[in-house]
């Protein structure tokens, strides 16, 4: 059974509980965060945050990202076992942007997926007006596969998203050293 917790150099990725509801609604309720994700509503009410934490899909694994004992964001994946693939996602609360946290957390999730043989291919994407996420995805080594309209719950419209994939590369373990060291 894969672990529920991952430690990296600076972060602890752990299971979310209802005690995180307020923090998720507060950080995720920022327009600059919610509008760049596909599924976060805006405004993000406490009830919406609690519903989300309580009703995660069976193929979905979500980790709260903790730094110095504080929840600063969320990452995880949604598996598609029939395609042997998993879609990775992440967001970081605005006060914590620009410290390499998204890259460190997502890189640990990627390692977790490959190490636990959850999927052979990892997919992800960003809306075309999100250069910061484009840069995170580039740093993680993904390759562009195309673009498509993708639903954005906060904006309540379909918006152009750039799509990527990552196949487990040769020397994967060596390449990840230095980005994150999961336990
Ligand atoms: C995208 C996001 C996760 C990045 O989090 P982060 O912890 O700041 O990311 P990192 O620090 O690991 O890396 C960010 C990179 O983007 C770069 N960047 C930031 N803003 C940028 C911009 N406007 N244009 C180009 N690059 C930018 C940073 O310089 C950094 O690259 P570098 O390490 O080469 O300097 C965060 O901004 C966020 O949560 N945004 C809202 C939600 C979201 O977009 N989620 C992802 C959905 S696809």
C-alpha cells in the first residue's frame, strides 16, 4: 500500500483532513489561484472546501503541502488505470509563490507515481495565460503534446489549455536527485 505521506527537503506532503478546510478555502479562495485551476470554484466557500476534502474520487490522491508546519498548498494526481496514466496537479497559496515549492512538491508526486507503479505516463496541463505553471512543467521535464479547450470552474468557461506528458525516462531516479528526496 503506497504511503500517505511524502517528505522532501523542505516539505511534508500529507493527507488532508477536515481540519484543513479553512486554510484551503482561504488560500484557494484567491482569484489568482482558483482561476488557474480547472476545478476550484470561485468564491471558494468553507462548505465547498469541506465537500471537496470529504468526497475525493477513488482514483484520486491528494496531498496537502506543509512547510514549517503550515499548509501552503495542494498537490496530487488523478489516475486513469485503463490508460496506465495519471494527471498531476498542484497549487500553492499566493504568499508562498516563487520559492520552488510547486516544483519540489510535484516532483515528489511524480517520483511517488513511478515508484509505486501507479502509471507509466504522467500528464498535466496549464491554461495558456499561466506562464508560472508552464515554467514549473518545463522544470519537471514534461513534453508538450498539444492544446485543447479545458473547463475552468472559477471562470465558468472553457479556456485554452496547453497539454503535456512525461514518460518514465531512463535514469529517472538519478535525474530527480537534487529536486526532491522522497522517503
Ligand atoms: C503555478 C504555481 C503552482 C507555481 O508555484 P511556485 O511554488 O511559485 O512555483 P516554483 O517556485 O516551483 O516555480 C515557478 C517558476 O515560474 C517562474 N515564473 C513565475 N511567474 C512567472 C511569469 N509570470 N512568467 C514566467 N515565469 C514565471 C518562476 O521564476 C519559477 O521559475 P524559475 O525557478 O526558473 O525561476 C503557483 O503560482 C500557483 O499555485 N498558481 C495558481 C494555481 C496554478 O496555477 N496551479 C497550476 C495549475 S496548472
